[in-house]
């Protein structure tokens, strides 16, 4: 099974009902979003005038770079197929691709808020939610669209799909050749691959050629520089626990900064 979503650009009217429903369902802070709707055009595409919308969300990629770049130590995790009860155990970091439904999820209890997954996503579909603080991270936790996994497992549709007034969002199993999403793929629905990469996005788009051309010309992203992502993640994973210890000890200012610098350098030397 691979869950996916089709966005039918011929039906989308840009009403933002999907984004509002998502905010209400997941209490998304006002400065962030799990899904979005951007207006495009009117613009000339070749000899035609195109105007449409870009409703975006996490693509739940077949090869998600956000999963590979999570620096949290791997731990065994057992997954259960909510339909059949079948279980599977595998090692995961704080974010993973579900072995049964293909969605990409985050363990908020283990996330350290380093932002590596945020930087690795070329679609800007992740953010660090500062409201999600705990003993592991004082800066918040990574957050994003989950295809409303709890709702789906309870038998409902994702909030954005249920709320769409024109039926422009279609959700289902891409591996089922008879599903509505698979039928859209056969008609030409496709995901936005980043330049220079093949991530297999499972949120896909369907529409008139001129509108699709406008969407892909305007919003095809570049792959993230993973070397930079890894360096930032490494420093964050070392500095954040250190700064937390310093705060707990009540060491502030220059003394605390020097202490943090010394501990980080010591860890680098040990590696």
C-alpha cells in the first residue's frame, strides 16, 4: 500500500478551505502551515494565458530525504497494519516511512528539534513547531502533514479532503489499480520532482497542460545540499544537549558559551 493524494487543478478554486481545516485539525501555529494554496498567474505559458493554484503539502515521497537525514539514534520500532493486524519491526530514527501505508511520520517524543529534516525537504513541507517543547528539545519539534493518519485509520478522510468544497483533493491507495488516485495517475497526474532528483512524490497534480506547465515551471524546487544539512544537524545534535545542561546548571553569558564551545570541540576530537 502507498497512500497518495491527487490535486485536481481543474477543480481547485483557491478557497483555502483545505488550509483552514488543516489548521483547525492540528492546531498549526499561524506562522507555519502543513498545507498551503498559492495563486499562480495569469502568466503566459508559450502562446497561452494560464492561471491556476498550487495547493501543496508533504509529498510522502517514496525516497524521502528527510528520513535519511534525521540524526537521532536508530531504535527498533514495531509497526502494525491497522487493516490486517500484521506487524513489522524495523529500526527508525525520529522520522520514518511507514512500512504498511507508505506515509512519512515523525515521533515527537524522540525528535530533538535540530531541523535537519526541515532543511532536507526541497518542498518546504516541514517546519519546527516552537509550541512542541519537552525535556528533549526546548526549541520545539519537527512537524508536517501526516495525511491525517489518525483520521484515516479511524475510517475518515484527511481533513483537507473532507473539507474541499469542489472535490479537488482525492486521497487513496496508489498501489490499488482501481482506486480513484490510480485512475488519475493513468490520466496523467504526476508529482513535482526536484531538479536533479527522483524522490517519488506521492502527492500529485492533474490539470490542463498549460496549468501544469505553469505549476512545474514556477514550483519545481532544487534538491537540498545534503552536506550542509548534515553539518548543521551534527552541530545541533551536539550543541542543544550541551546548552540544555548549561541552562539547567544556571550558567549564562560568556562562561556558558565557552563551556559549550569546549564540549563541542571535545566531541569533534573524539570522533
